[in-house]
C-alpha cells in the first residue's frame, strides 16, 4: 500500500519477476508460440530418431531406386535406394548438432574476446578489434567455405568453420555492450572497492548478455542454414551421413521428375530457420527494457 499526493491510499502493483515477464511476453504472441512449437517438434524428432525412422538411413534398397512415395517409403527413395524420410529424420540430428555446437564455439570465442577488448580497452582493444574487422570484411559464408575447404569436410571441421565464421559478430556486439556498461556507477563502485578484474568482468558479462541471447537464438537457425549450404557445395558433412544440404544437392537433377527429394529437406530447413528467427524476434521484444514493468 502507498499514499499519493492527495492523501489517498493506493495499492501497489505487484512486481513481476523477469522470468515471468519474459514468459508472459513470449506467450502473448501466437506466432512466437508457433515458432517454439516447431523447434520443440524438431528437437523431439532428433531425440527419438531411431524410433521414428522405419528404415536405416544408410541402407540401400537396390530394387527400390527412385520409388515414388508409398506405404513402405512415405517420401519415396533416392537415387541409390535409401529411404528419404529416414534420412530426413536422422538429418535433424546433424542439423541441431551443428547449430548448437557451432553457435557455442562462436559465442564462447567471440564473447570472450569482446569482453576482454571492451574491458581493458587501449592497445588490447585495438589489436583484437582490428583482427575482427579483418574477418568482418569477408562475407561469413565465404569465410566458412574457405575454412571448410582448407580443413576438409566432416562434422568436426564444419563446426570449426561455422564457429569461426560467426565469431566476429559476437565479439563486436559484446565489445560495444561492455564499453558502454563499464562507465555505469555500479562498475565504478566495484573498482573503488578494489574488486578484481575477474569479478568486474563477470558483472559486465551478465548485464551485456541479454542482447546476445537474441543473437544466439537467431544464429542457431543461421548455423543450420550454413551447414546445409556447405554440404550442398560438397565441403560440409561427408556422405553417406544424412544431411539436409546434401539431400538437396542429390535431388537437384530430379527436381522436375521427383521434386520430393529436394523439397522435403528444403522445407525442413525453411521451417526450422523461420522458427528460430521468430523466437529470436520474440526474445528481442521480451528483453526490451522499455517493456519492463508494463507487462
């Protein structure tokens, strides 16, 4: 309870915790809920792939090459007789693996370098940020292609390529956030009290992280898209491992006679990337300081 200037007693509005406010803002937007549902669906598909796939994704049915959709093969078979639906299901695992670990590598390296550059400034900032500027001058997909081509294909090398290709953005954003935040009063108080650099940097990271959370969410979809692009070009996931990008490449010659070979993995990529972008936009709105205390 509180008393206003006229002497009337008014009830204070209950404070809403950050987590509850975040959930409320997200759930109030139907399109965001749909995006979360799509992501959850693909996660369940990836986890329970062995139960959902009726066939071995690597087994070739030589008597059933390029069969149309049927009861046995709901999406038909490819050029060597492999079940398309089973490969699509197992390809979900590869996509999420690349998305999660690729963004983890990019975020860890980028945010770490950006935090150090923003906090220490001076020549440390100059050296780190000039190297980042050099990487930003190269389009990310070109940088990923170059790294993947040099290292060769394979899951591990694709993760490295995607991680380094996305890293500069995290570094630049973290450095900008830290440069502004370190001038706040609470940081000056910590410095006056003799707090260690490690403790101050921890506080800076916590306060600078929300905008980066939005970038992480959208980049999960971007990483999946980049992996598909590298696999399509033949410098990503090596065959016969099921990959959505490689499946699109394999079916490109039969796009008019057997379009499902490319449309199925292409549709899966479109859905998951769209879902991550939608959820990222929802997070951006939910984390907007202008909305705090109003919802």
